[in-house]
C-alpha cells in the first residue's frame, strides 16, 4: 500500500530530475576535446582546451574578451587595441612572422584568411604543431553570431558565447525597432578624406540597410567590385546626403573640417549640422561593439526629423 | 681572295658607296686614300660584314655578313670599356679561337709574345681607360695581331703614334703578309701608306677614282685632283715618293 | 727557351674568398631568428650528425629557416647577376634587372592574380608574376621593331611598356580596392613563407639562367666594345644581346615571382664586386652571383631580426643599404677622376 501511493510521484520526481539534468546548460555546453571544427573554409583540430591563444584579428580579440576567455589569450596582434587590457604585441595581423609566433609557444593561433600568404602561414604553423583557426570576414549579421559561437566552442565558453550572441541579437533588434523608420533618408558613410565609401553589398553597408536608409554610394557600385567605391565631391553635392557618418574621425576629420570643404556647405547634412563622427574602429570591427555601431547610427538618425 | 661586286651602301638617296667592283688578292696590302667623306671608313666597315649592303662581298666565296672568317678590325674610334685591363682586352682577340671558354695555354703564350713584341708588357695590368691615345692604338693593334687573322682591316692605325712607334707597328703588320694575311688600311699619311702598301685605291664621293700599284697612283694626276690639287708630290733621291699638303690651294 | 705565358687574368682568390664568406653567411642565416636554437645542434642537424635538433626545433630549422635562406641566396644571385649582365648589354652602370618593363609586368601579373576572387588565381600568383615579367620584356622587343637590338631603343621601349603596365595595374587596383594592400606588400618584396617547393622550382630556373650567362661571359665582354669590334672578334652582337637579355629575364622573372620586387640588389652588388676587384668584365659574373646571394641572405636576416616580431619588408632593407652605398660609389668615382 505504501509503495503504490509513492510510485507515481517517485517516477515524476525522477523524471523531472533526469530531464533537468539533461537540459542543464553546464553539462551539454561543455566542449569536448579533441575538437574538430570548421572555420573560415578550413578544418581545425584542437586537442585540448586552449590556454595560450594568439589572436591575429582585432574583432576576434574583442569577442574573446567578451565571452570570458580573456585569461586564455596569450597575445593579440598590433592592431587589437580593444579592450585596453588585451595583451597587445608587435605581431602583424596582416603579415605575421611565423617564427615569432611559434617562439611564444601558443596552443592556438587565430588567423584571418585575408592575411598575406595566409594558407602558407597556416601550413607552416601546423607543421610546427601549432593549431590554426582561420577567420573569414563576415558578410552579414548571421556570420558574426556564427563566429562568436565558434570561438565560444573552441575556448569552452559556449554558455557565455551563446549569451553574447543572444544579447547582441536582442539589442540590435530593439534598436532597429525603436529607431524611427528612416526609410528614404539619404546617408553617406565616409571611409577616408578621399571619399571612399561602402555600398550596401558590404557588411557595413548592410548595417545601414537595416535602418532602411538610402546609401548614396550604391549608385556608384559599379566602380569597385568589392563594394568600396571612391565618390567625388561633385557626386556628393548632387546626391545631397542628409546625414554623413565619419569613419575617419580618428584620423583627424571633424565636422568642422568637413564643413570647410569647398562646396560642401550646400550639402543638406552639412547645412543642417547632421555630420556625425563615429567612434574609432567601431564600424570596422564585428565583435560585441557592433551593437554600439547600430546605436550610434540610431542616435544620429533620430536627430533627423 | 676578296671579291667585291657592285657594292653599294645607301642612306635614302645618298650613296655612301656607289657601285664598287674590285678584287683583293690574298697576302697583299691595300691602302685606301681620299679626302674626308670619300667613303673609306664606310668601305672598311662594310668589308667587315657588320653593315647592310647591296651587292656582294665574298671572302673565298662566303658573304661577309655571315661572319665565318677571321677578320680583325682596328677601328679609328674604339669603344673603350671601363673596368678592363690591357691583358684581358688583348686576350679578347683569342676568345673565338679558344671556343669562348677558358684561355688555352697556346693563347696565353701567344698573347705574351705579342705584348712583348709590341712593347706593351709593362702596361698589361693597366685599365684601358687609363691609356694614352697612342698606347690605346698600339693595344688595339696588339688585339688584332693575337687573332692571327686572315684579313686585317685598319682604320687610321697610326694617327696617334709617334714616329718610332708608327714604323715599328707598321713593320709588325707587314710581317703578317708572310703568313698570308691580307691587309687593308686607310691612312691620311699617304707617304707612309705608299711605303708599306703595294696597292693604293683612291676614293672620292663613294666611288673608286683610281686603283693601281702604289707607285703609279702616287704619280698620277688623278691623285692631285682627288685632293683638289692641294697636294704636292716629291721624289727623294732614293726614289721614294713624299706627298705633302701644299700651302697654296689653287682657285677651285 | 721556355715560352713565357700570361699570368692569371682573374684573381680566383677573390672568388674563393667570397664563396667561403657565403657559406659562413648561410650558416648565420639559419642560426638567427626570434627563436634561439643551440648553435652546435644546428651544425649537427645540418651535417646529419647525431645529437642534433629534435621535433619542432628540427622542423623549424629544416622546414622554415633553411628553405627561406636558400631562397634568399637564389634570388640574390639571380638579381645581382641579371643586373651585371644588363649593365654590360646597355653599357650603363646604372642599369638594373627591372629595366625593359620586367618589374611593371610582374606587378601587373601579381595584381591580376590578387584581383581574381578565384582561389586558383591566387595560388598561381608566382606564375602570373613570372608571365607578366616575361611578356613585358617580349613586348619591349616587339615594339622596338627593326631596331630591336639597339640598347637605346630597347630602353625607351622598356619605359613605354613599363608605364603602360603600371597604368593598367593602377586601374585594376582602383576598381578592386581589396587588392591594394596585398599588392603593395608584394611590391615591397617578402620572403616570409618559403617552402621547399618554391626553392625547388626557383633553383631550376635560376641555376639554368645563371649557367647560361656565366658560360657566355667572354661573349658578353665583347658587348662592352663597339658592335663592329665585337663582330670582328667573332661575336654576333644582336644575337648575343637577345640571348643575354632572355636569360637574365628568366632569372629576374623567377626571382620576382618567388619573392616580389626586391630592388637595389641588381645595381649595388655588381658595383660592390667591381669596387673590390677593380674589374667590370663578365669574368666576374660567378663572383657577382655569390656576392648577391650573401647580400640578400644578410638583408633577409636583418628583415626578420631587427624589429622582431614584426618583419620589415626586405625591399626596405636593400634600399636602406643600397641608396647610401650608391651615393658613396658615385662620389668615390668623382674623387678618382
């Protein structure tokens, strides 16, 4: 009689405990090593949890430090200036010195596919028993989350990585939702003071596209097959952007200097004081600060009625 | 035997050499004389084979542009290379005979002999850029001599030499006739030319004005005409002719 | 009486000395780098004795450093010898192996390879650079027309072809912004990742070309004289010029395709040898090749150790050494006069 009355609840309790154990994120999300993972078009095998990572990509560096893998990062390349606490070195992300890298005895190197002779460098490092994770520049937002997840898996920080991706996704969606639908607002994203810009085919261009704005560089898309055409002052006068975003503010270009350019005072953005300096490096990194990029654009567009 | 048949060298309408036909037998010394611009140097260079020509020039039946015979050339104005010493410069004359490879023992001995005979041994380690005009000329001739050439072509070979060296050099060239070398030279000094060459060809405006044994040509009126009557011919007691420029140029 | 003969024309002592120096420099080249290796162990590994380096260190020495140093030696020899030959052919002490448009052609080839988003194009970069250099020189000859063997005409044609190739290259770079950085990097010259594969095919072409040129050295000396004099010595000046330029271009194109555009070697090294031996004849070619090899190995050593772990482009080192050296040579010449 005692057994019969306890059987159903007992089974229920066991079932619940069992289910919760199975569903526990700590358990399921622990990375199993050795790990073989695809990234950047290459397969990489990592034998154990990396504790001495050399990151040769500023964006990847930012991601590592946001998913709690900071202690696992040994060195970062010369351009990885964020966060400030990252152990910056003289190693070039674009032309890395294989011997110098090997000399630091890393157990994982993160290398961009766009580095000079990246395939040969990868092969040389592998020959010297250093695993290499290749990174390809993202073309759209989902690529960014994919990279975050890969880096999370590799460093056994999957929970934090997933959390970061989720938070970024939520934040960006939120920014886009609350941003006034700026359909038709004409914008110009300035890369440098010779008026190189980005079309909507580029990663940066897609960010603007999400806001529904009109990118004046799109009309010049034919001028460069990679989506980075050089515009002329005359063309900018004609297309009359209502907002100008300065990605070159860190190189000394200011709203005042832009206003001083010959003929530019006729451009709506200049007339109405809608020239915005973007935070240094933010547009060119695809890590956690991507959200800041969206936020900066939203803030700027909000000023345009 | 050199056979020249209807040889012409044209620059557009201008004939530097105008339909020349003659033969030069083996082992003779022919001297070309004539005023500046007569075509003497052009003739020599064409004979060498490096110039384009109409007509035919053959040495033992082979056209000269094929460069199949051993023809030495002593230019009036050589290209003086930097960073080469006299030994190497003269040794270049043996290069073809050594198959363009390492110098043979024979070459090394022969060059030494020639440098000794031309009193140039002391200069062998001098850079050719540091030679005086006269030394350069003697070195040029030494280079031609070491070639053991079948034909030797000389363009004003003694113009920079002192009297002593003029005679000794020409004597040495003269000895080549004994081994069958054919010599063709131009000389401004007709007296000297007549001393060594048994045949003189007088050229004028790209054509052969006069061609014959030295003695005859010297004393002929055409010679005087070729130089616009600006020369006088004297005969020494020994019978040797001496040709000098006249002070008075008669009215044209 | 024993016939006396001429003494040695060339001082082989100089060549032997340079050869020994080169061996020493090669050893230096593999011994230094960001990772320090035990010197005795290096020697043991290189000569196959026991007790040498193991595992990763051994791989580092044999798979990374050794091919790189050998490639530097080959490229240095190729550029120096080509430079010397060009100086003979053009009778100009400032001629370098990139005359006649070879550099611009190679640059254009490299740009094309970088431009194709096609991975196979990129992998074929050395081939593109090589073809670019060779085709540019061929084009130079073509547009020279009948005067194709006149040095002055060739020089002018080379300038024309070079300018054209550069213009096309610039246009391509403008239309394909992503290639700007890799092309610029390539132009500065780099030996960063050399493997045995590169060394293999580079050595075949370069050794072949240098062998031809050194074998031709007496013929090349004839080119230092006027065309008539050369002809009288049995040389066909036009034919020899073409063969010389072809062989030198082969060496240069191979060097460029393996390591980008490294400048100054072709001018500085022949002058260096000339200054030491007081001779500018082609008997010096073998010595020039050895000196060029040593020169570039030293430059590469500097490139990867001076600012370690960053790598200086090797073209920067050769320019830093080459420019003042040239000035020194020119001043010395003036003083001598």
